[in-house]
C-alpha cells in the first residue's frame, strides 16, 4: 500500500507541474499580472492555479480545496455555491453538495472534450469520467465534516483574546493536517483510476478507513454531538467572562 500511495502522490505532482507549465505560458504572454509587491517585484498570481504545499500539507480540507484548481473554485463559489443558497440563509449541506456535483460534471465534461490532448495518457477512458464524481462528491462530504469540526471543536482549543496559542491548539492543527492528508489519499484513487471496480479494490485494501472517518464523523455530529459542543462553548464563554 505504501507503493500505491506513492503512485497517487506522484500523479498529483504531475498534475500540479502541468498547471505550473500553464502558469508559465500565461506569464510569457503577459496574462495574470496582479501588480507589484512592496519590494517592487512583479506579481503574477492571476495565473496561479495550484499551491502544492497547501494541498499536500493543508491543516484543513477547505484550504486544500481552495489551493487546487484555484480559479475554477472561485467560479464555483461565486456562480454555484452562493447562488443555490436561499436568500437570507447561510450556505449549508445542500449548497456544498450541489457545488460538488456541479464540479464533478464540469471535470467529467472537461476530460471528455480534451480526451485527445496531453491528458489522454493519464485518462484514456472516454465518456463519463466516473472517477471525478466519486472523488468530488466525497470531497463534498469531507467539506461538510470539516466545517462541522471547525465550528464545534476548534473553539474549544482557542486561547483567550490577547494570549498566544496553546499547545492544545497546535495539537488540533496537527490533527487537522493528518486528517486532511488521510482524506486526500483516500479520495484520490478514483480520480486517476476512473473505474468503480479498481477504486473499490483500493478502498478494500485500506479497510475502507475513509468512509469510517467521513461518515462516522457526520453521524456523530448529526446524532447530537453538535448540541453537546454548543453547550460546552457556552460554559467556556461564561468562564472567560468571569475571568
């Protein structure tokens, strides 16, 4: 399994390098210029589409998503995520999952349209790219779980205003990074294999740990843990007020 993880990591790196080549092509034609830094250095962030370190070592899944296919994520956020949310309400589960579904459709169509270009050796199958649906819909569930953790668990480890972060907060961040890496390695195989049978074999070899993490966590929050955390937050706030 270590070899398998290495293969999927190397394929992610190959994808990232391709996007860096795209960025270089844009810069060479003058596209993507975003101004100058305080030191006078020219900036070309408009052409950036991936931050590889933030993908592989992200402390939470939201940062990971925002660091991959960055410009497409902006479009998804502004044109899908915000628009499907009822007016006057905050985006929730259905907004996230609708955006994930639209992202899956977009990627599937993209690879079908470009099936004869440089991606053909990586994604030789034609038609519906089933792997993108498996990967990105699972990513939607992970995003929901990550948001629940950030809303309910993270405040417990935050230090009082004006004080430095505690060791518990650093431990929370490290745990978040490990969780994010585990989830990333679990949902990557279907995207590259693009077969249900091959993906199920990989997941079976990992004892389905991703499903236990994702749906076990969601079941925990939706079965009453969220209310318990909110009660704990209230007690912590009262303690800080007395201090």
